[in-house]
C-alpha cells in the first residue's frame, strides 16, 4: 500500500510541475506555488493516514518541512528527496532493530523530519550540480 501511495505522489508531483511553471510567469510565483503544493500534498497524506489508521502518522513539522522542500527544490528533484528520506529512515529503523535485537513494531514512532531535512540538502546539492 505504501509503495502505491509513493508512486502516486511522485506521479502527481511530476505532472504538476510543468502546469504550475506554465501558469506562473515569474520565479517567485512558481516557488510559492510549488512550496504550497508540496505542503498541501503532505497535509493531505497526514489527514488521510489519520483517517485510515485512527492515529497521526506525520506531524505538522513534516508538512512545513515539505513546504520548504517545495520552495528549495525543482519539481524533478522533490520526489528524489522524499524517496531518499524514506529509504534512509527505514534503513536506520531496521539497523537499529538488528543491532539492538528488538522486535519490529508497526506503531513505533520515527521522526521523519530528521531524515527529510538532510535529504532536502543533499537533493539541493545534486540539483545545483546537475542543473547549475
């Protein structure tokens, strides 16, 4: 289920980019709309998860950080940052349980922002190197 949601999110982000770029004539409008669109998408994921599971999955800090990612990164790099953060968070979670020999709990809290902020920075460096 999570993989399907991730594929849909990446598809929405990649399709929305050119539409917003065509709608906005200047750079400031594009950056503002991109940040708002990504924050709104994370906000919808937050509420959808809470509705389906009965408990919050993402905090509002993650939603705000997604807005920052939208303002900093281009449309093509935003999904890379999200995937990099998710992969590093899951890897750290699994390594922690392997090293400490604990059982894996589906209700364990994991701060996504701790992994999302460095992923945004690395993706920004990647974007600057690739497009700059």
